[in-house]
């Protein structure tokens, strides 16, 4: 029994001998590639035709990769937007003016990043946003004089002390005089630092009572969450 595409076989073979690709013939005549494959089994193409088809294939592969990359980029944007939207819903439901909310947030942050061994309250991080929040809550909830907070920098060997001090001073809105100590990690000598990395800034205030309160809040909060009934 002849294929329903048989009346187009002669034209398809003619196009193949002209050097057209399977996809080009399929799109032009509407014949499945599986059928074309059988018809073209014995057709030999010239080197020039093969080179042309190879070039087209490579170009198509690049185009397909670019389309796939663009699709993944758009899908990622959708997921990021969704995550931001969900986060905003949570934040909009919080009363950030309430002292207990601020203290709990600071306590959990302190539990992870804060000084615990020394008899003082302090926190170090490489993210200015975290340190700004730390200073803001100290000022709002504990009436700490931010201008008296001591600052220390922990830098890599190739970093410029003056530039990094200026960066943190501007970011945290603290005077340069507050930066009392700079430590360079000699283990990093010979390795290049990424331009965006500004070291670790440690903020210290002498009030150990705040440290004790924050750690009690964070530990107590975790214990109560764990012991909550389902």
C-alpha cells in the first residue's frame, strides 16, 4: 500500500538533491521526517551541500540554546517575582513599630551572628543591610547612642584600608573615628579579592545586658516553638 505522501515523493527527492535539509522539506511539503528518511536513504549529497547543512544545523542549535536560555530566564523572573510577592504579604502583616517584634527579630539575628563570649553586645557581618538593621533596632529599642558604637574591620591581604573604611563609614553613617581596629588576614596573601567584597565589619557596644536579653529571647523563642503542640 502506497504512502499517502507518495504523490509528493518525486518533489521531495528533487529538493533533497538540491541540498535542502529534512526540516526544510518537511516544513515545505508537510511530510514526516520518518517518511523522508526512507526516501532519502540512497541520496548522496555533495561536500558543499553537506557543509551547508552542517552550518545550518549549528546555527539552529545556537538559536535553540538561546531560546532555551531566554525561557529559563523568564521562568526565573516569574519565580523571583512570586517569592517577592509572598514575602511582601508576610511583611505587610507585621507591625514593625511594635517593640517586641523588633526585639525578636534582633534576637534571632543575634543568635546566629552576634558576639556571645565577650561581655559586650556586638555583631559582625559582610552585608551592610544586616548591620544597618542591627544599628537601627539598637537605637529604637534600646536607646543606644549609635555614634559611640566601636567598629572593627577584618580584611583580606590585598584590600585598601582607607577605601574600605570610607565604604563602611558611608554605608553605616558612622564617623571614621569609630573604626578603631583593622585586621588583615595574612592567609589570603597572593590571592585576588573580588571587587564587591568589602570585608567583615564588626560593631561593638559595651552594654552586655542587651546581649544577655537577646540570647534569652532567642533561646526561649526556639524552645517554645519546639514544644508547641501540633
